[in-house]
C-alpha cells in the first residue's frame, strides 16, 4: 500500500477543520476543492484513510496532539491520572475535573472524521453498483479498494462510538435515573453518506441512543465482513492502519459500554473471544513489562499503534513529552502526570506493575508517582537509569517513542468483565488470570489472591474494576471504566484540589457526560429550533 506525499497532503486538507466553530463548515481546513473534483480524484479511499490517520497525531497545542491527548483528558477527569503541581498549565483543567471545557475540540475532531468518511463513501456509491458491495467475488477481485473501504467504515463507527461515550449518559443512567428507554433518549446527530452528498449540509437533529448504537454496530460489522474477505490478499503496511483485529476489539468494547442485559454482555464476551481465538497476538510478558513494552511498535501484543519518526513527532507537545520524565519536556520540568496515590497504594507488593510508577524518589525527588516504569524513553533510562536529575542534559530530545492505541490485553479484560456481568464466574476468572499470571513477582501470594476470586462474582468484579485502572493506566480507558462501574472513588493526596470523584453526582455530572458544544447548537438549526433559518438554509 503506497503512501505518497500527494495523497497525504490532499487527505489532510480534505479532512481537518479542528479550529472551526462547527464541523459543518463547507470547506474544511480552507480547502476549495469541489465535490466533483473530490469524486474524480485517484485513490480517494486511500487518501481519506491516510488523512484520518494523520489527524490522530495532529499537533495543535502542547495539550492537543490528537488521540493520545484525548486519552489523557479522560484519565485525568476520572482521577486515575494526577498532577499535584502544574508549572506550565497544560492539562490543568483536566486535573481539576473540567475536561468538559474541551468539548468543542472533541466534537470537531470526531465529526471531522465522520464527514471525511461520508465523503469517501459517497464516491464508492457513485462508482460501484449497490449489488457489487455484497458480491464476494467482486470484493476479492478488488481487494485493495475494499480494504480501504473497510477501514473507512471502521473509522466512522469508531468516531461515532467516541462521540457517544463522551457526549451521552451511560445506558444505566438513562434507564435507571432518567427513567427513559434508549429508544426515547436523544443522543447526538447522525450523518451518513446520504447526508453529505453535497457541501450544503446545514445540520441534523439528535438521534436516539438506539439509532446511534445501530449505526456504530453496522459500520463495525460491515468492516469486519470486508476485512475477512480481503485480508488474505491485502494486509496493513503499518500498525496505525485498521485491520479486522482492531475492529473486533472496537466492537467488543462498544458492546461492553452499551450493554444493559446479561445477553448484551455475552455479545461483548463473544466478540472479545473471537479476537482472542484468532491467536494473532501474544500477551505482554515480564520481559517487556518494565523495558520497552509501551514505547515500541514491535511489541507482539500491540494491536494498534503508531510508529513515531522524525516526520511525525510532535516533540514537546506529545504524550511522552507530557508524561515521561526522561524526555525533555513538561514532565522533566516538574509537571508530573502520575498515578493517583490512593490507587497506587492499593497495588499489592506481589504485583510487578507496582514498578510502573516511581514511589521511592529513585534519584529524582521531584518525580514521585511518575510512570517511569511504564511510559518512558528506553534509550535514556537504560543508559542513565535513576541517576538523572530534573532538567538534566541527558534527557531524550528526539521524542521518538511510539504510541500505543490498543493492546491484546484489552480483549482479555473485556472478556473478563463481560463474563462476570453475565454471571459466568469461571470464564471471568480465566481471562483475568491470563493477564495477571504474567504480572506477579511472588507466585504464592498471587495464588492466594486469585483463590479469593474463584467463583465469587462480586470479588471478581471488584478485581476487574481495579485491574482496568492499573493495567490500562494512561491508555485512555479510565473515564469509561469509571462511568461503567458507577462507583464513588476517594482520591489520593497528589491531586491539585479534588478529593473524590462520583459518576452520578449532579454537581459534577457534566464532567463525565459532556453537553453538546454551544457552537454546534448555534450553527445547527435543528438544535436551536430556528425554523425560519432552517427553511432558508434548505432553500
């Protein structure tokens, strides 16, 4: 799969308008390309995919560098990530539990992806007869095009899934607290390729939660369908591209967050098991756990990630720039993004993961709670170890550590939680053990711990909740874990001001389920019910 600079440039120009008041801008990023020109472009599907992939590492500011900055927003908001001191000010609003101030950025980011996918899908529908889209012989004969089509469907579903998680209440809250069904409750606007056939779209009304879920699930299942046909002929050339493994985990995680019944949880477990049983990845063992396990794409358990090089690095404003005390940037200057102290204290001594964070000042007194055993620059740490000093000259000034978006462990954790919620203690125990059996220092203590979980659904769910927070710390799963388990958490002492987080506290609810941005309400006439303006727009 070639990745020409021409395609990359056009893909980005067509896609991005992250500074706009609304994603409904007619010409994203200032591009003046017309719909006709766009439809006649060569390799439009590839260009769309590459443009979206580029946006995932898009630098806008030192607290906006694409998807990994969004991951940090969520982990700060739920309290798992802490920052006691903040000299530069980046991520301070998130540390204070106010990530909702970023809602316009998130809204534009994901809807830009939706719009780019819809425009590409229009080209497909204009170029290919409808019946050929399900003709397996035709699909196999045009494998490369359908591989890109699968990626585009997967990315649209992923964008909608993220919008749903950030901008809508949890199903449990909607049903139990609001007393509404998912069919009744309004969520976000849905736009498909049929809504974006021209550049004159002015908005759309809110869709029900059920309709959004159906859209997400259809996009993911269609993507898997195409991938399964063409992957024998075409495979991704870089880890940042989407493949069938990535989409299966997308769908499993979606089912887990959307579930309301035991049968729904079984769907999540089944899809996670489908990923696991394919056997394409190994779980991380103790060899890489404290070395290069979170900084290099070559790890056998990385399902989706990005190889950072001199062209793609965002330097100071990057995940490692913000979190790694061995990189020359903010963490090295004292803006430590560390684990919540109370969460750290709960990690048992037999657990090797306790070494993921600094609690003994090992040569750097300012670095307590920093992830200096999980997210760090191997090239520096392995040469200078804990002898480094804050602001030392030996710091990594290349910022080339790779970015992980998804690990194989995710499938096992989804399966463990889904089976526990479906009251299947044996399988829940099995999949949790698959991860934790690679995380212990002392086997005897580990066996004692696991014996207390065997056959005990309540204890298993508590352990699964805890291990989501520890295993995936800093990887962007914290906020959804917090919302899904619906438990008030007492925070440790290393936060700027907060002492606890509660998912359903009316005073802080908007921190965990964002309101639609005011700019979208103003520019989308369906949302502010200005019928006169709407009629004029449609004329």
